[in-house]
C-alpha cells in the first residue's frame, strides 16, 4: 500500500506541474534555433544569379537579429549542381558558384564572431557519377573497385558472350522512379542508386570508404565547423542479401512506394556508423571541451530514431510534425507526446515544420496560420529547426523540383533584392515579393517577421531553456494551447486558432486551472486583434478570429485596457489535457526507487 501512495503522490505532483530542474548547464545546441539556408537562394553578392558565401556573410546580422543561434548550410561542396548540390564531386573543396574556400572561411569566422554556430550538410550515401572515385570504380581500378555497389546481371554470362540485354539483379527501386540498378557498359556490371541514376550509392561495407569519410569530417572540423547534418542516413547501408523486396500490393504497379524496404533502408549497421563519427567528434572535444553535434535526416520510425540518440546523435531530426500538411491540434499533440514522452532519458527534443524538401507551411496551411506555425516551432522545447524565408511567410513557387527553394525576398526592388544585377536568378522568385519581403515587414510591427522575432526572444528565458510543456485542446479540436512553465519563473501560453474558416471563443479557466487570473499579451498575430502589453482575464471569453495566434505571460502585468471579451459566447467543450515534461521523469524515478527499496 505504501508504494501505491508514493506513486499517487508522484502523479499528483506531475499534474500540478511540479518540475525538477536539471542539475547541469545546457550545452550550446540544446535550446538552439537552427536556421536552414539553401545557399543558392539566400543572397547573390556578385550578380551571377546564384547565392554565395559572401551573400550569406553579408546577411549574418539579419540572422542574429532573428534570434537564431546556428545556421545549417545545405551542401556547398564541389558539384555539377544537377541535384541541388547533393551530387558531390569533391568533398574537400567548395562549388565555385558559391565562391572560394577563403570565402567560406570568412563566412565561418564572421559567424563565430557573432556567436553563430555553423552546421555543415554531409552527404555520405552517394556521390555524383562524375566523382573521380566513381570514374575509377567504373574502370575497375583495384583501389576503388568496391567503393560503390556493383553487381552482375542475372544473365551475366549470356551478356558477356552473346551481348544479351542485362537483367537486373532484383526488384529494388529508386525513390525518384525506376529500377535502382543501372548498367555500366565500361565495367559490364550494374551499379546501385537509391535516388537517381547520377547519384550512385557508396559502399560503406568497404573500410576505405569509411576512411575517406573520416578524412572529410576531420578536414571540415579542423576548419571550424560546429556540427554535421547527415543527409539520407537511413539509406547508407543496404543488405548483402540480394533478394527481391516484398511487394505490398500485387495489384499495383511495381514502384518504390509499393515495396517493403527490408533490404535497402534502416539497416542495423547505421548505428555503428553514428558511433564511429561520434567518437571522431569527441576526440576533438577532449582537446577543447567543445561539442560538435550530429544532426540526422531519416524519415524513419521513432524506434529507429531513438536508437540514433543512443548511438551518439544529438539531433535525430523529428519530421513527424511535417509529415501531414493538414494536422489538427490533436494530431500535433499526438506526435509531440509520442516523441517527448518516449525518447531516451537525457535526450533533447527537436522539431522541424518545414525544409527544402517539403511544402512551405504558408502554402500548406495558408497565410492565416503563418504566425501560428512559426510560434509552434519556436514554442516547443529543445532544438527548433527553421527554414529561411519562413519568418516572412514565403510561399512555394510553381517549380516541380525547386518549389520551396526560391530566392530569399529581401525587398521590393527588382528580383526581390536577392541580386543587384540584371542577370535573372537561377530559379524564379515568387511574385508576392513586392509586399512580402524583409524590408517591408521590418517596418510593420504586426508583420510575420516581427512576430517571429518577438517569440524567438522568449527562447532566451529560463522558462524556455529549462521549463516544462503542457498541451490543451479547446473547441472540438480547433484551438491549440501550449504552456511553457518553470517554478519561480514566468510562464508563457501560446493560443492558436487552427480553424482558418471560423472564429472561435475560448475561456482558458474552463480547462486550465493553474494559470494566473490575469495574463499579459506578449504578442499577437496580425489577424488576432490582440496587442502587446494589454491584459486579459482567464475567466473571460477570448474571441479568436480564423487562424489567430497570441502569446500570453503571467509576468509584466500591464495597466493597459483589457481586450474586449464576449460574455454571450457558448461555453467551450472541454478536451483532454496532456502534461509533457522534458527535464524530469518523476514517476519513472519513483517507480525505480520503489523497485530498488522494495517499497
């Protein structure tokens, strides 16, 4: 009976929002805002229509002003740029369109002088078919023969003797369409590609490939990078078994989506690879006591990603919040809870709501929810990964491949200030740049940009660094409420009306009993009609226009007039509330003590 009382007490403490703060100081990355930059599209400094290192350097003050603490650069290595820079021909040099290696060093040093970290995109799964390694491997040169994955045709003997049409080794498919095996007439074998034909997969079962990639890491770490973001990590290893992958639906056409990828993704060896790179980065840390982080890109199940944590990755990127473009509050609650309550003890949560491979959320959710999505990204604990242009509400362009990679919209001049030349940008600029750009929004207190800045500043508070998270849902799954709290510190509450068609009315005290009676508005979206400094009562009705977003605090109560409330509104329907905690596991700790002491 005694143990039951202890457990009940722990549960009561948890629902009273009692938090045990961490005993250690946060490392630099654990509460960071990571700003993804697609270099081709950020800022062109020399008028050739393509973004470059000097352009990024020129805009570092802007990035710092956003509250960003780290920039992540998508690939800038030597490349023919046939696949957005992910087709690399030399890992130890930069693509000339971005500038010189000295230009990169200047970017790195200037960023560090402004206390900005720089994270590099590492692409280990494949190279360009123009890489010297592949060219030598295709010639079957001894030292490079097995750098890539080569297999005979099923009818190899007949091909060699009678010039028969080669038959592929199995049914493995490329993600971008077609069989994953490409015949090479010089070598007289098939090579394997998981993405497209010009991106042959490296063979990580070859020890020399491991050495090559360690050399790459050594080179860039010594140059000064602060971390790596590992592209397509789940694809790095393939099974040595060459059997066909199971077909999911025999009545459907054979394609990548119709296969169960038991041989081509999420192989166990990938965990050892993370450990190998973690040891390498930690060797540097032993000398200077500075952490270089590993971020990963894998659209894998959380069970796989949680093993990334255990293997040594600080940020196994959490894509669960952008998997579906029409998530409701309950969907977000489910995905946040599934990660934050199940990740390994001591792990740090992370979130990303848009990136270079997905629709921008202004396109998918609508302009009404731009502030709401930005606020959600910044309000969640741990690492917030944001995408350039998201802070001003940039939308997709009409381009089949580069829809989310259009040039940054700096002002309303020709080509949105991306380039000062008459030379057209490498890809089209969205026509809304005339009104949606940094310069215009910077001068509008209610703009997306200034809303973003207001929320990002909160991440420097102790509440956001170390506090807990609570989620509530109001009005039949339309209004999303998140609270960040920390005992003896100010609390913050985010309210998003995710219904972009109808006004919603809520009374916070109906479901949240431990908020202060009077809260102060930190910031409100342009469509919210709530202004900073005004106060509201949690026992009164709040009227939220479609898509409206507001942030409230129990600190700095203003004497300004209160926001008008609606006393005639119908009472909201209570929904379930989830208390999520990132800094302690009180119940688990007590259960552990119960077991140890046989209570």
